[in-house]
């Protein structure tokens, strides 16, 4: 388990009382009248429950401010961040800030994005925040589905499941959000890899004890506060996994397994995939089919080499030497989460290494 490290995020202090007071172990169902009118929610409304805080009670960050590495004295090497690189711009979003806000509405490389984090499920996701050609802001609805963050958009008041990346009720029920690949990484490695990165500042417009995790020891105990539709005992409930989905097929990989093997060549349905982990916690996935040929990768002297041509590839999925030099692999979006959350949303999931 990675929680010997993750527990560093879980400093217990006065802020714990805040979250305990706001999370009810006996959640009340959403009343249908609370929803904006819609003929077809894609899940039963009674399965969307109150998480305790009201709408926007956990405030999204809508005017994010960033600082450079040399100005980020509030950051520690062991801080986990969501890392994004889009169109030449690179940013880091610390989980110790996101744990208090869950959503950052931002632009990076000219692209409007929503950077999201649900501490209850350890689900991290980044979406484009354009719907039907309109730029929208997302906020926290105060509701949960399968113990997971339910967002709302401030254009139509539709409800959105973070883990599903989909509208679940309202005007945009059934609408799929466009997902953006991102990294989970430690600040130590991220700032070394991307020296020009910006990092989200603690100047958020809210007064919060950033650096204190309000969820206390939740991450290291098997307890799940809210209802989930399906449980799977193949792994512990809080085991950290990396999930992949393609063409209605799903597979989960233990983070420990990926970090131990460093390179995994695998298949998901008809898609040939590569998972690579060269730094702690930081996993990337690519399609390993190029020009109709399937490549198989190996790590030699800490260099990523394909067996077919002997070309060397960097972490960005680009060949930097060999006959395929300058060629680019297609990056895939990953789903980091607790096992219980992945299994609740993907009941027929495969589990890598389970035989």
C-alpha cells in the first residue's frame, strides 16, 4: 500500500472536526424536486445522496492564481500534485489545496479545463469545460453518487459524475465530458522534470489550513462513509489502482504492480497499451500500436526501448533515437482511484495479474 507515503497528506488537526461535522454517515436521498427538469436522468435519483455540505459548501477555485517554482515556498517535496502540460504550458495543482476545493476551473495552453479531485474516492480527473461549444464553470453540488463527487455546471445546473465523466441528470444527462491526460506526481520529481512549471497558489480567496488534511486517517482505514452499489473483495477497499477503459472494457492495475514492473505491455480488448512508471506515483499510458505495427517495450539501463526497432522513447511518448525518431505515441487518459470506487463504477472490471 502507498499509504505509508500518502499518510503524509493526512495530518490530523482541528480541521478534522470540519469534515466530520459535514459528512453524515446516514446520508439523505436527493429529493426529485431538487433537480432541474429532465426527462431522463441516467441513474435513479434516489441513488444520488447528500454528502453533508450544501451546494458550493466546498468552494471551487474559479480564479486560480499561480506562482513559479522559486516562489512556491509552501510546497514540500513529498506533496502530491496533479500535473498538466497543454500546448507548451505546464501547471501543478497540489492535492493539499484541492482537498479543500475539489474543483479548479482554469485555462492552460488556451484550453479551458476543470481539474477535479474527490478525496473520498481518490479519483483525480481533468476535463475540458466546453459543452456544446460553450465554456462552463463546474461547482460542487453537495451530492455524491457511489461515494463520489457529483458536480454541477453553472450554465444549465445539470449534475455530473466525476468518476463517470458524464452528465447524470439535467439538460446534459448522458453527455460525455472530454477527458485530458494528466499526471499524479510528487512535487520533487515534477519540478525537476518541468522546471518552468507554475503551481497553484494558496491565494485561493478562501481561508483554509492548507497542509492539514481534513479527512484524517480516512485514507488508511477500510471504512467507506457513503453507499456504493457494488463491492469487490479481490483487493482491499483503499488499495490504489490505475484504471483504463476502452470500448466498454475495463481493467485495473495496482499502483504497486506498475511501480514494481515499471513497464507493462498489455491489451484491453482490441487496444494494445503500454503503462510506464519511471518515477514514484507517476504513471503514463500510451497506445503501443504505430503505423499498424504493435510495439513491445522494455526498460534497458533506465531507457525505454521498443524491441521491434530498438528506438528509444522518452516519457512524453516520443521516439528520441532510432529508426522511429520523432514519432509520437498516442497518450491515454488514466483513472487513479481507490479500488472500491473503481469497482463500484466498473462492476465487470478485469484486474491485472489476477489470473
